[in-house]
C-alpha cells in the first residue's frame, strides 16, 4: 500500500516538473540536510528514532541530482548510501523531491532485521524554501531489499528535514 502511494506521488511530481517556472529551479545550491524522524512508522516492529545526514549536490545530470547519505535508527539499524533526486518546484517556495538510493544496511535486531545488506530507499519530501534557500521539509520513505533476501520485511520512516545551503555553512 505504502509503496503504491509513494510511486503514485512520485509519478505526479515528475509529471509536474515540465510546467514549473525556470526561475524557481535555477541556481539552487548544494545542501547539507539534517533529518530526524520516526523509524518503522508503519509496521511498528521496532519503532524508534531515525537520524539522517545527507549531502545533496547541485550538479545536474539531465534534471537529476546525486546525493549521499548516512542514517541510523535507535534500534541499531544503520544505512549508508548514494542515489539520485529530482527537485520539483511549485512556485518559488514549495519543493517536492522524490529520490531513490541503494543503501548498504547493517545492524538490525530480533524485532526487525531487513534481511539483506543491500536495501533500496525510495522517498518523497515536501519542503518549504526560505529566502536564504534553506528548506524545511517532511519526508516519507520506504526501505526494501526488493526480494533479494530470504524475506523482504521492509519498513517506512517519517522524517523532518532541515536543508542548509552547503556554502552557507562555511560563510560563502
């Protein structure tokens, strides 16, 4: 259910990219994004906190941007990954960002083990962009091993992000 919902939202957001104003998407900087949220929000086998740190590049390959991330959940789950994202603007203030990233997974416990060292994170984020280009957003994500393991328990997370232009952190 959640996977279908994420796929539908991503398709709608990608379709909307064509009509967004060019000035809204121009010159967006690279970001350092800090996330904190609720891990295993849907299945609730090992619910707890999740914390993320992401570097989102301003480099564009067609319309996609690369990013790298590291995340950990309070139940001992860890993720390191890299993927692509697409920023879709609705005016100058609102940004929808679907993303996809393979993740190296480690940890787990008796309550929830995602069962394979390769997980795939699909996510959609809804954010507000401030005058200084920083963003405050809410994201829903899904982790899945895509059936590569013996089981595919998967899990979801609900995360609040604050994204700061990378240059702003170093006084640029």
